[in-house]
C-alpha cells in the first residue's frame, strides 16, 4: 500500500508542477495570490513551488514584487517555437473541419513583407466537383475570404498597402475594394469572429474564414472553408461559421495563444 501511496503522491506532485509551469507561461507576470488560486493550492505551498521553479530559472521576481517568466523557460520556449511546423499543427483542425462538411479547407499564413498570404496546408473536398487550392503562391489579401478575415487584425499601413496591391477583380463587373469598405467590414468580422462572402476569390464559390493567432497574440494567418455555389446551402452558414471559428481558435490555442475575454463576458 505504501508503494502505491508513494507513486500516487509523486504523480500528484508532477502534475501540480506541470500545471504550475503552464500557469507561468500563460500569465507571463502574476502575483503569488493569483498563482495559488489558479492551481488551487494554499499560498504557502504556492510560495514553495515558485521557489523551486526560481531555482532552475523558470520563474523570477519582478521589480514590483510579482513573479514573471524566467530566462530558462524563455530559452526552452524559443527552442520549441523554432521547430514548429505550422502545416503540421494546422492539419488535424483542417481534417476535422473538412470531414464535417466534405469540402475544401485551407490554412494560410500572412507574409508581412509582401502584404500577401500563402496557403501552406489544405484538405480537399471529397466531391468530384471541388475547389482546387494552389499552395505556396503569394495571393492578394483583398480577393478571398482567407485574406479578408486577416485584414481587421493588421496595422493600418498594412491594410492600405494591401489595397494598393489588390490587382484586378477575379470576376467581371466587381467594383474595386476601398478603404472605407474594409473599415466597415472589419467591425463585422471582429463582432462575428469570421469573414463570410460569396465569390470573393473564385467564380461560383462561397468562402468562410477566421484568423489564427500566435502565442504573442499576433496575427499568424487564417483557416477557411470553400464551398461551390451549386452545393452551398445558406441555411447551414451559421454552422459553417461556428466550425471555422472553432478550428481557428483551436489552432491558435495549440500555438499558445490565450484568448482574452471580452468585457461583459462571464
């Protein structure tokens, strides 16, 4: 019995320590009281745990008396980030999204220097008639749900640069997109959590996309689903939007992004 009790105690200690490291990484800077409350342990126990983490430079004291991420945890985090393959991270979320609707979905990354995006991972539709996505090419931020879902989260100078590089519309008689158009659109995207448009990027398709963020809360790219108009049913658009938003949030969380609660949310 003693052996089992000892193993259980060791397992509990390891789990608590891992949870402590998770809290340090998520909070960035925090008080002893908040740390103890988050893990669910007494303040005295939390203090001893923080001292142990400080001994290996996972935590350090700030000038204001609170605690923050230590140099060794930063170093290890950098090693992990350096090895991240975004297409691999995106794949399970795309597979789940594509499997749910049996349509083409993609993950695109924003390219700041080019004010453009590139599709780096896709899951194709199972139907004979499908929207075929070309990977690893630079695309306009303006003509496509993937790009338009990112624009509300970009600095103003990037948005204006994207407008200058929008190029000719992909469909006949489509008007040029203006800055005022994007400003009004941004409010909707921020409120709804995704961009929805019919034929913004290819003739006869409907696109829905939502932004993906990295661990620092900066825009990384977007996840989107494309449906040919011949199979598109407006009645299921709320379901599509919810699934796309969930996929984008899931990938963001997998990359270390912690979504902030909005004012008024419980």
